[in-house]
């Protein structure tokens, strides 16, 4: 009898355990993490898949903010100023409590301590709105996983928001901005997209940062008929996937051909080795466009090296490239593979001519790590602050941030200005999509008029830049990216 009771208890325990496991799996799937999700493809370098999975927040409320919580851990990147942090935290507390005037005072105090703080600027603008009627846009950025990239994105949105609100808003209504942290992770991007689609206050979304995150979220936006405008997603593949997707940045089709043309036509070099990350939609897309353009120009790719390969060796790859007759290398990393690409720059030490990508290597890190080995490297970027010295956007950005901004801020500013212009003409989700798709749509951006092709792509050229020794340098490293004519 006792054995029978124990057997019954065991069966009940197994049934309960099975039920709990099923519930957990169901919750994970509802949260955007299907049981078959391969986290190993998306984790940061040096971080295991399990660690990254555990680090993900399932609470979307903790990933979204109008100003009631801090999403960027450290805005004051040059120096940790306790006065700035204290004032910002007080502003966040007051805004969360509905004490808008007090929040305004604290955010203004924080910005006097550090003007180059875009999250704080957005929160200040939102606090000034209070509970008045407004138009809401959202910006999706990797505020935790890639804070520097997120800050660049937020600067563009904050500048557009500040500019339009100071001018009286859209027909008298100010623009409120919601920040959403997607960690540049496809599964999280899907969660964010679902939440934004359900939030009927949100009229349009600026983002996502990388093409991988954008591709993951796009079907949800399309199904929910929520317009999305990206200033940073350059891979060709998202084009024509949704009538609700637009972008203000040149695609890899334009960048790949510009780099190939420079190499073959200007430098008369025809043999090139390509370095890329096959796990990145952006890197794969740029590689494909570059390889096609090289072939059409009469050149050839003599070797391809996958930076994500566990056995990748910078020294061996350079020697192999040289042995196969390469005259140049094309470095095309994503953010996860940037360290390896910079190792290639150092090992190469200017033996082979170096082409960079469309933005990943366009950073102070490249100048610091690459140093003299990076001198002469040419990249194709969407915009350079010294490319147009008469630019009104450049003047205003320097006045607002007390610092120079890069192409990410400029392209995201253009995305926000396109959204604002569309809201001005038709402040509904379907109306915004129709306005942006219209052949007569035009908005004024940092880089000139903003118009979209039927595919949602903006028709604009890229700016070639070269790494030069500069003294004094804007970067403070002794090297700068200099625009080429």
C-alpha cells in the first residue's frame, strides 16, 4: 500500500513538473523567445549564449521610457560627474511622479553639467510637454549593449525633437519621444516591435540600429501597419519587404559600388581579399555588393575570410591574401567582429591597401587602435561633418552638443525629420505611410532633401573618407577621418 502511495505521489510530482515546464516555455514564447531560438548567433563576443539569455530582461516596461527610468547607464562618457548624475536622477524621479516643472529644473541642471547627453535632452523635452496633447514617436536603440551607438542615435532624434518643439511643434502640438532598448538582439527587437504596435499613441518608429534587428522586427511592424524609418540599417535585403519601412541612409548597394569603383578605377588595383562576418545581415550584404561591383569592374576577389570563424588568424589571413596576389583588403566587420578587423589592420601594417566598411570602423576606436597602421584606409560613409562646412545641421548640432556628431546622428536626425514632416501632413499611421510613399514627398534633412524611392530607400550618394595624420586632431588621437573630394 505504501509503495502504491509513493508511486501515485511520484506521478503527481512528474505531472506538476511537466506542467510548470510547459508554462515556462509558453511564457518564453509569448515573450518573443521561441524554444528553438539560437542565442549563440547573437551574444556579445566573450559572452556565452546562456549568459546572454539570462541577461535579457523579459519585462518590456524596463526597456521603454519617456523619462521615468534611465536606459543609458552612462551618458557622460568623458568624465563621471556626480553632479550630472544626481540632477538627472532627480529629474527622472520627478517625471515619474508627474512633477513636470521640478523635472524640467533638474534636467536643465544636469545639461548644464554635461550638454552632450541626448537621453537627458529627450527627457527634458518630454518633461516640458507634461500632460499636454502631443504627437508621439519612438526610437529603438541598443542603449545597454551598444551605448555609444545608442547615444549617436539619440542625438539625432533629440536634435530634431528640440528643433521642432522650440518652433512651436506640429500645428501647435509638441513631439514626445519614447526610447526603447532592443539590445540590437533580434528576439528583443520583436518584443519591442510588438509592444510599439500595440501602443496606439506611437505614430512611427525610428530604428532599428542594425539590419539584423531590423529584419527581425519588420514583419511585426508590417502586420501592425506601423511606419518605421531607419537611419542606420543599410543592408539591401529589407528593401521591398514592407510598405511601412523607409530609410534615410544609403544602402550597401551604393556603398559597395563606391568602394569598388575607387579601388579599381582610381587606384587601379584589381585583386582584393575580403574580410566579413557571415552572421551579420549588414556584413553579408555589403560583401555581396562589393564582390559584384569588383567583378563588374574587371577585378577579382582572390580570398574571403570570415571574421566570426573561431579559428580565424589575422596574421595567417594576411599572409594568405598576399600569397594569392591581393593588392588590397576590404574590411567589412559588424560590431561583434570589430576587434578582429582592427587586429587585421595592425598586422597588415599598410602592406596592402585597406578599404573599410560603411560605418562600423568609422569610430575613434579605429583611430586609437589602428594608429599609424590605419593611415590611408578609405571608407564609404553616409555623411561627414567636414564634408559641408556651410551645413545648417552641423552648426546647430555643435551649438546643441558642444561637440561634433557623426553620420549616425545625421541620418537619424533625417529619419526623425521625415517622420515629423509626414505627421504634419497626416497624423495617423496609415496617413504617414501614404505621405512618405508619395512621389512628391520631400523633407529638409542634414544632408539635403529627403525623398524616398518606391522601395522606401533614399536615393543619395556616400561620402568617401580617409584616415590621415592630423595635428591637432578632432579625435584627440593624432589621426582623423578626412572627407575626400
